[in-house]
C-alpha cells in the first residue's frame, strides 16, 4: 500500500500560504554566486505583509507582535502534533522555491529519531512525485543527510553532505537542495568548525563557512528544544548565518519577562504567522479525540508497589507509589511488607532470586513488576494489559467491519526492557503475560459473531501469537539478532507494511501490538495507533499533549487514504497515580489560548453574530449587557459563561469541545441516554432508512454535460475578477450618529496562475468531470475564441467554473437520477451496536448543541431535550396525540447520496397512528429555520429534492416512508395531520 498524501487541506495550505505571502513584493536580488540563494531584504513591506498575514489568520491581538529587532528574520508556524507539520514544511520549501527561487534549505531537528523520520519523508519517492507532479511544482529535492564521521588515520575528509549541498547550483531550476542535520552535530565535536581538511569546497575549508556562503533558509523543527540562549541556537545564527529561520512546532520555548516580583514567563514567539493550537485541532477534527482510562486499585488505598532492583540475592529494593509520591524501602528474606504499607500486613518475603522475589502467599514478582497492595491481586500491570487488549479489540472489530478496513495498532510504553526481551536467564514475565492474555482475548473474540475476513484474521493471530507483537528499544540498535532487526525495520522504517493487513505474499500481517521504552516518544508516529498504554509513569511535569502525540493522527484505510470525515478516539490507559490525566490534558490545551480570547468578545465576533441574528450590533450588545452576560468592554461574566455559550451558540467558544478528551473512569456528562423501549418502536423505521443506496444518473446526463460545458465556458468563466470596496462614513448628527454608505471602487484582478494539469485536476476533483472531457471542451472553446489568454488558467477561473457547474447541476439534474439499493448493510449505526442491540447512549453533540432543562415527552427517544434550532426545540417539546414515538436523527447517521457529490441526513423521525388507529405510518422530517421555500438556498433545495427521491425509492422497495420539509411557518402537528388526511 501507499500512504496517499492529500492536497489542498485547508489547515495545511493556510500555513504554507502564510509563509509565502510574507515575501510578496519585497526586494529580492539574484545571488552573487551560483551556489547561493537569492537575497531577501527584510524591509517595511515585509513586516506589513507579516501584519496582514496575522490579521488574515485571525491571530489574537496579544499574538500579533512584530519582532523587527531579532536578527535574522524569524517566522513561526504553530501546528499541533498530528496535523501534518513535516508535510507542511516540505510543501513550504517547494512553494518558496517556485515563487522566489529559494533553493538552499537546512532542516535542523533536535534528535536522531526525529531526524530519521524527516529523512524517510523527505527522501521518499512517492513524496517526491506527489510534490513534483500532483502539486505541479515540477521540481525535486536533493536531500543530503549530515552524519557523524568515522575517524580515519592520515586523512581528514571534508563532510561529503556539506560539499554536495554547497555545490548545488541555483541555475538548475528543477532542483532544491536540502541539508538535514540534528542538533548534536552542530554543537558536539568540531566536524563543522575545523578548517584543516585536505580539500574544501569553493575555497572554503571550514564547513560552517561554506554553508553560510549559500545564504540558506533554516527550517527548525520542535523549536521548544532550541532555546535562544542555547549553544545550538547560537551556532545556527552565528555560524550558518541564515537569511531566515522558519520555526515549526506544536510547542515553543518560554522566555522570562520582567524582574523580581514582576517576573513572568511567556511563549517566545517571533513573528508568529499561524496558530493551529491543540484546541483548534481537536475541535476541527484534525486529530483524534482522547479517551483516558485507568484501572482502579482493588484496595481502598490508591497505592502500589514496584520492585526496582535486587542486590546479590540478599535484599530487594521496593518503591511505594501513591498519589502522595514515592518512597524507597530495602527488605531482606523474612521481612514483612507491612513496613511499606499497612494493607500488606501478613505478607512477607520467603525468597529472593536473581531477578524475582517470592512472597508468603505463593506469588512471585519480578524486577520491574508493579502490583497493588491487595495481596491476592494480579499484577497491577497485568490488569492494565488486560484492559488495553480489551479496548484494542473493541476498536479493531469496528475498524475491520468497515467497507475499507483500518489496520488497528496499540502501543505499550514499559520501563524494564528485560521483562519483554528477556534477562540473562531467559525470563521475560511481561512478554509471557501479554501473550497469555492476548491468546485468551482472541479465543473470546472467535466465539463472537465475526465476518469471514475478520475470523480469518483472528485465526491467523491465534496460530502465531508471537507474530502479533514487536518491540523497539534503544539497546536494540546494537543487537545482532535477525528477528529483532526485522521488528525494528518494520516499526521504524516500514510504516506502510505496519499499516497493511495483507503482506506482499498475500499472507495476513497480524503485527499490531508494539512495545517501547519511550524510545518512540518523538520523531515516530503512526496514524493507526488507537490505543496507548503507559505501563510506566512519566511523571506529572511532562507535557500531556506530547505524551498522547504518538496516536493523534487521523487514521488511514487499507488503501492508504486518510479518513477525515469522521470522529475517532485514542484510548489512553494510565495507572491510578495519573487519574487526573484528562483534567491535566484539558487544562494544558486551554492554557495555550490567550487569556482574553476566552473571556472577551471581539468587535468582529459581535458583528458576525448580530448579522446572523438579523439584529443591529449596538442593540445586540445592549441585549447581552441587559442579560448580564457581558459588560461595556465586552468582557464575559465568568459566572454565566456556560449559560452564555448555550444561549448564544453562534459564538465560537474558544475552549476544547467536551467530547474531545474524555475520562472513561468518570460518568460522561456529554452523552444522552437512548430509551430502549422507545427505540424498539422505532427500530423497523431506523433499520429501513439505514439501508445503503447508490445514486445513478440517467444515461443522457453525460451527453448533457459535454454539450453544456461549452455554454458554461462562454458564460464568464475566463477573465479577470472584480473586487469592490464597501465604503461607509460615519456622520455625527444633532441627536445621533449614523452610518451612510458611499460608492466604493472596483478593481479587476487576475487569480493565481496554475499549471494547466493542476487546473484540470482541481476542477476534476470538485466536479468529477473526466479530465479528457474538460480538456477537449477548453480546446474547442479556445478555437472558437480565435486565441486564448494563458493567464486565464488561474485559481479564479477554476473557482468560477466549479461554482457555475454546481449551479448547473442544481438546475439540470433534478429528476434525472435514481437510487438503487446495495447489498451492504452497516454492522453498527449511530443508535445500534454491531449485534443489532440499541446503544445505551449517544454523544450529545450528535443530537444537538443546546440543552433545554426539563423532562422530555415519554414518547421521545432520548432522556434529554437536545436541539440545534428553536424550531427543533418546538418539535421536541410538542405533545401530539397521534405520535407513538419520535426522535432526533443523529448527525450524519443517514448518508443519502446527493447530486452535489456529498451526502445528506434529515433531522427527525416519527412513527404515528393512522386515523383508524390500527396501522402505523413512518414520517421523516427535515427542519429549516426559514420562513418560506423561496428562502431555501439552491444547495439546500437540491438536497431536499434528492431526499424526496430517496424516500420514494424506499417506498417502491417495500417500506413506505413519508418525507416532509418543515419551515418556520409550519407546525409539526399540522404536517402530521396533512399526511394522515392523505392516507
């Protein structure tokens, strides 16, 4: 399989554009030497560009700071772990080369694991083709990786990577030269600073001087590891002498401000351009949510014991771990463990071996093993492993049941390598316990209902348990065992194989459980990690967001496609000493936000929401002040902040959405219970509307498209774009101040030029019109115009064509399509489990963002009144005699394909009694908060027409459902009565 790289993802493209836009219209001079970069001068225009980029990206005012005095020029891009940082800085390299001719980049990373990951990505053939061809850059990266040199007698060779990088010529337009190095090579030893090499490059015998002569751009990864007062940072600035340092990171270093009592710390941002923080990443579904879980100790006390070491078989050192901290004890044979904890009264040591301790209750515990103070409990880690395996298979079963399967991985962090690899006597208790528990769980899963393919996968797993797991530890790098070497290669370097369900030889790849000792904590990630288990505590001071970072990326399916239209959760299992992990993670995420952003409403936000509510901005502000939600300075009343965001949900609450980090040890507060008895009355309707259908166009549609493309092209697709100002003046009258509109100005602008193949691909991706059809139509159009301006092949023309084609679809494809039922039936739905039983609860956000206090009708499907619009709230609280049962349809749960290349899901489902009271009638309702049909947008009207056709087909297939659209001027009771009269 290949990992399919996606183009045009908004959150990534904005970062790339932000960097490129900084240098627009700035002074750029050609290089003096063929091996150097063009020289960019940080003038006033450049810093005005930075201000504009910050404003465009909506940075909070406290982050819009210009760092003019810091040399060289710095640009900062903040992107959360898992959102594609490496892809973005690679994309930025190509974009800077295309727009400004920059072709010498030095990528600096803090550690070897990160360096290995960057080298693998930058040097990957598929990645190169992606940027060269798919993105249309027409250039390739020549990657040189700087490595430590082995000492040789007699000769001192100039570093070959530096030589090749420096010699790269700017005159070779389709080449970009990138030198990759890690922090240690800049600071340790004298490989780059010595000048006594036998040969140099272009007259430079000191590598640092040769690199500085290229006037490079430096890409710095993980900037929190590069404090500006560190030696490595000084080497970068003083020795490499870069024109610009672009820092990419999820975390940035802190800097002290002020002195004495006034001393505070803040983030050391230098011209921050883009802030995709953790809060935004979670809330936009750019990364997985996190479900933290810990195993409660069997004892009433939150404490456990760990055997840390054994001294000459005579004594053992124990650590007593509790929420209050750790304390060490040294015990010998015959000693009672009650000195460690009163809960262990009656338990003593009967024997001490080379790597184990035997207790008076017959249990044997090994070095590194942890156990609770309950003397008859299993090992505490054994309980965690059991829980992790259970959570893994719950996720794996769901992922395997999809039309396009997802290989599901689990990652275990341990602190005793011998417990997994084996000590000198071959004892490996953790390895043995894991395989035992894994086998037990697989046997359990095989007893459940399974698809044929999943059963085969489980059988293959059971047949070779050892093939299901692998480990990577730092000491493995010096191990000569071939099997271990194969494990390391797959984990570190062969991500594609690890993500594959089937090997190249058609055998099943069952390896999905990985063990490490934090060696994989940075520089390594895999999008399909769904469970992380910390069998060792990392301490309370560690960054929680960095700890979960290895599993935050959105998953890819068996064909390498990234899945971004669904919500996924990462199971994160810790021990009880980190019971507050979820709270700490949420606090850390929210702490990244500027303080004012959470407690103040900006003028722009006030105007935006006032416009949505069709109210004057000043009147709207008075309304909020009267209700006690804000003061005159637009500061939100903290005591009423939750009610404020509930009553005025149009405001974007700058806080982490509650469903993104959950604590499985606590009752979830953001879920709604499904009333099982009510669902059983809806079950037949629910199953019917969840049947999967495919949309087919009539046979004449293709000919209509080919014919009408010419009409679309001639209707103003190609040309310049108008941009008009909205000019307003404020006049002070005798008794009031008023705003008066005046005529603005209009400019004609050209869109950004696109390579012709990219132009065609962009339209093809948005419209599904074959590229050959598009090309032939444009050729025919150009001939009819007796000449064609190549400048019209630009972003604006592509956007206009896509818009006009969408309008054409809405106007011309109604009634020219049909639905056909497929054989596929989803194993589970938003309301049912894979076995068909009703789910106990659903996420509140799937039903509605607002909550009305009170008890819903006994006929309602859920135990809470959750709604999105006032019209929905009226429907839920309306008691109608004829209704047997009714409920909100969870968001995106019914995927009705539409002619607009997307899907559609209605709002309500009802089962009502007919007039004679004998038979039941099924009704599906779509609510629209508008006054009449004329207020419906074309896209909404199109989706509703598709839904009508869908439910008509459902009726023809033997299950009658009445579909109706409810507008503001329609009551739900009148709609139901109208349907009943027609029966």
